[in-house]
C-alpha cells in the first residue's frame, strides 16, 4: 500500500480516498496549516510514514515546513504551485508559445496614476483587475469606468504599501461578456475530463459574474472538442506541471486560456473520462518511483 500525504481535507480529499484505496494508495490528511507543529526530536511526523505527497500545500511557508518533515516527493511540487499561481508569468509564457490568451497588462506597484490611466485606455471597458497570485477568485474585480478602475488600484496600492506583502503586482485584462467558463483537467500531459462552470440564474441576476465553484458556481461534466483538449494539453506541456486545471473561456468566436491551477479540485468521477482514477493512481506511483 502506497501512503499518500494530502495537505487539504476538503472536497478533493474526501472524493479521492475510496477510489485510490481500491488501487492500493491510502490517502491520509496531513494538515500543514492552522496548527502547532513540533520541530525538534519529538516531531509531528515520521519522515518514513509517507511515500509521496499529493500537491504541495497552498500556504508556501507552511508547505516548506511540511516538506522538510515529510521528506517526500510531490505529484505537484512547490515549483509547480508557484508557477501556476503567477498569473502574469503563465500568460506571458502562453503568448510566447502562441496559445490564445485574453489581452492583458501586468502592473507592478508602485506606478503613477498617469501610467494607470494609460493602462485603462488600452481596453474597451469594462476591464478585469486581478491580484497576480491569489486563488479562488479572491480580490478579482470588474471596473466599468476610469474612476472605478483607479479606485480598485488605490485599494491594491494600500495593500502593497505594507512592506511584508510578498506580491506587489496585479493584472488588468479584457472582459469577455457572456463567456462560457470551462475547467479542463490534464494529467501527465493528457486530457482527463472537463466541467462547465455556470452560475445559478439567481446569482447572475444579482450581478455576480465570477464562475469559481467556491463562489457558488455549479460544475457540470461536458465533452469538449478535440481542438480545445489539445490546447489544454499544450498548456500543461508548456508549464511542465503533472496535474493541472486549465481554465478556458469561450465566447462563440474566441477561445482563450484564462488561468491555470496546480492545486485543482477534483469533482465527481462521473464528470471525467473513464479510467480517470486509474491514471491518477499511476501518476502517484510514478511520483514515488521518480
């Protein structure tokens, strides 16, 4: 039995436990944050207790401690999480690789108001403003005019004035009205399934527009065209991340890669290709052997 350490005990952990156990992999929750961890001889974990980690913890400082104590390889390691989290870096990489992405401008504070006005005028309003390294849609805002855009930038500048803030940058991107949102899963370079993320009508009626599942969107399994699958596979190849969620936005005449996630939530198995858990188990075994 392979012992798998999983840092998060949310939906993914609960869904994966039984299918992986049936394939000879025992998943155990190993909390790396919101706790007290002994670092001396009486340490929290035995370094020989686990064979492999699932994905590197989202809180990177806590992840470093867990990594040092567990001494395991990860299916998705620290570099994978860091790369995927840097939205501007992945957009820049995709543009260089010829992959379709939204029109984007990267802003690293501090910059002048004159420069921000110039950024806004590059777009047809509204624009989307994204902190560069947050997840789950945190801090993402839509600005319909210059005043609201500058106000959002002011709030970000206040956060960035705190010198301990690790990332002092954000993205400004075009807004794609009416876009359909897809999360595509790619495992070891191959497409393994996709879901469409759609807001309930009541949420849309209230003006909500972000399609994150953590914010109430519903995920429905879908079949994607082969060309779209190949784009998602190219994204994973470009980033060299073993298990990747790729977010696509489609408007009828355009398909763009919006973001990626190296700590993707696994949905119900019925929403993925047949054999998904067989392939996930094989990937975990490969991580152990590597």
